[in-house]
């Protein structure tokens, strides 16, 4: 496929756009990676900060409970059991509860402090629903936080609690805070953004804020259950057909993971918007480029193609070809110039063609004028000989046939004749020669359909004359002349054979060369004229040749192509 101007322009546009798209794609990917890393770092720092605040708050609750267990009023109450008045003990109990209330209110989280007096099985607490359960208290691991469900005043609640020993003997302190504090913290961490923070512990129900997407959190928790999580890290997850960044960090106090699920779409929304704008711009640029290439094709490439087709038609010989379209631009001048050139070429070709025809016609007339005297010389020489011999019948026959011959040849208004008329002339000629020589016979075998073919006048007579003079007349044996015709696929062939001495293969080769070159002083007239007339009239493979003769003499084969229709 040739690289036309149109294709070159398209290739140039593509070559300009592809690097831009590739560079932007690379830049966009780098931006995404940088933003992703930055967001992950920010989220990890944010989670670490929130986790440190939560751990600090839980440690503070623990410290407050320990401080409360060391209060003098508790020691006073424990020492006064059994020795102090009930009213006094009640007053001491009230002071302890007030002190515990004061401790719980100093914390930002709602919490309860419960004192377990193991020797007396008593409970002193800000939670009036608390009871002493020896089995439960004994089963708890001291200092470890547990997450459990409990009933508070008939209401089911979930909370974290931890029991630790006090510095006083037979005294355990339990601090509790419910999930509401953590839910409020998660809501504060979310801050209305497109993220889902939650607390996660393998095998337990996750703790979520009040506006959380429960389905999304459940799917994320199920995915985390299938993984072994270190103390902190980051994961990429596909949840509900969307990509998410999941950051997590483990609490050093309660052992739960603080997890933050952030959709990538929200993180990369500005980048995607910029990307979409860029690709939209590229699309518009491509559309404009296509429009520009179409205009280029219509105003440049199409006229060039029409010019090329016109030139090709001229090259193929269609000199009447003209460019009819009008491009209404600079190519219009080229179109007009091409049409003028084609018109001038057509006129020139027409002049040359007519001149060639006139030249051929003059050449044919000259050749015919050369043939007629040659034949006349032979005939007059024969009449002279017959008159010397006193053969009046032969002289009369020759004179009669000679008159018919000249009546035939002097009809110059039509240089063509039928093969039938030409063969009749040949038959008259051979009859005259048979009367003169009286030692040869002749046969003419031409198919009936060939008799109507048109051929130039006096085309066969020199062949018959050569067969007589150079063939049978120079032979000591009885002479034979055979004239046969054959026609096949538009190619017509007449052969004239004699059984005379003939020519050698080398002599026939030299004779073939002489009839094919321009006539000079060394060339004869008869055979050369026949060959040249066939070439001028029919061209192609037409002409005169000299193959081997089946009579072991000389054969002249005349061939011309004349397609029907």
C-alpha cells in the first residue's frame, strides 16, 4: 500500500496523540500512586491518633478506679463493719458512692466503678443494678478487658469491663464503660466523610457508629476474619464490586482493632474527574482531527486521486478522458490544465494516426504499382516466345488472360478483392503457364467459407509465379503445384507448394530475413511486397514465411489474422 499524503497526515496526527496519551496515562498513574500512598499514611496517622486517644481514655478510667479504691472512706467503711453503728456505716456508704460518682463524672466517657468486698460479699457501685456474683468475679482474669452483654434496669446493654485488685485487702475494683462511648468516637472519626470506621475483634460482632453501612462493615469484617492481622497495616479490598482501602490498628488496652474502610472512588474522585476531562478533550481533539483529515481528503487527496486516474487513463490510451469535477480550490487550475493537455494529446494522436493511414495507403499503392510491371514483363516475354513458336492459340489465350488480368488490376477504386476472385486469377495464370511449359499440373484446395474473405489484390499471384518460374520450370521431373487454404480461430493460412529444387534451410533463413527488412537494391520485389503488405494491413502475426515443404521443394506460407466482428 502506497503511503499517500492523506495517510501520512493521519499517521502524523496519531503519532502526535499517542505520546500525549501515554505520558498522561503514566502521569495519572503516578498521581494515583502518590495520592494513594498519602491517603494511606494520613488514614494510618488518623487511626493511630484516634487509637491513642481511646487507649489514653481507657487508661484514665483504670487509673481513676484505682484512685477511688484507695480513698480513706472505703478503709473506714471496711474497718467499721461489725463495730460501728448502722447509721454511721450507712453514712460512710453514701460518702463512698458520692466519691465514686465524682470520679466517674470527671471522665469524658460515661462509666461505672464497682467495688467488690470479697470478705463480706458486698457491692458498692454507681450502678445500683450491680450485684455480687462470686462465680463470675472469680472467673474473671484480673486486669483484662472483656466485652459482654448485661442487663441494666431491664435494658440490654453491651459494655467493656475490667476487674483489678486494690491496694486494700479483700477489695476488687471493676470499671465499666458501654459501647455508646465508642460509637460516639467512631462517629467523630467519620466526620461525615465517605468512610466506615468500626471496631473489630475476630469472632465478635463489630462495633459501628449510628450512621454506618452495616452491610459494608459486615462484608469487611468477614474478609478480615479470613486473614491473619498484624498490629497495624493496610489492605486493598473489593467489596460489593468496588475498590476500598482498609487501614487497621490494634488497641494495646482492649485488644480490638480500629478499622477504617475508605472507598477508592471518593479518594480518587478529583483525579478521575481530571482524567475524564482530559480524555474528553482528547476525544474532542480526535473528532477535530478526523474532521480535518476528512477536509484534507476532500480538498487534497480526492483531487489527487482524480488526477492520477486521469493520467492512468491517458497512459492506457483513453485520450478522450477528461476531468469533469470542479474542486473549487487550487486544484481547479490543475484540472483545467490536465483537460487542455489531454485535448492537445488527442488532437496530436488523431493527426499522427491519419498521417500514418495516408502513409500506409501511399505505400500500398506504390507496392501495387511495383507488382504490376513485374507481372507484365513475364507475360510479354511469354507471348514473345509463343509468337516465335507460332503457337497462335497460346498467344491468343495469353492475350485474353492478360487482358482479363489488367482489367482486374486496373480497378484501383477498390484495392481489396475476395479470395475467390484472386484464386480465379491464379487459375487463369497457371493455365497459361501450363500451356507454355506443358509438364506440370496444379491443384487448388481452399475451403468454401474462405472464398468470401477480403484480401489485397495481386497478393497470391507472385507466389504462383515463383512456384512456376523457380520451381517446376527449373526441374527436370514432372512438376506439381499445390495451393491449399486453412482457417482457424480467425487466423487464415494459404500455402503454395512445388516439387522443384527448392532452397536449403540456410537459404530459406536468409530469404526470411530479406523480406523482413526495408527493401534495397539487393531485395526482390515480389515476395518482399507480399510480406510488407501483410504487415501493413494486418500486423500481429501476419506475414510470409518459408517452412519445409511436404513435396521436398519450396513452400511459401501466407498468414493473416482477421478476427470476425
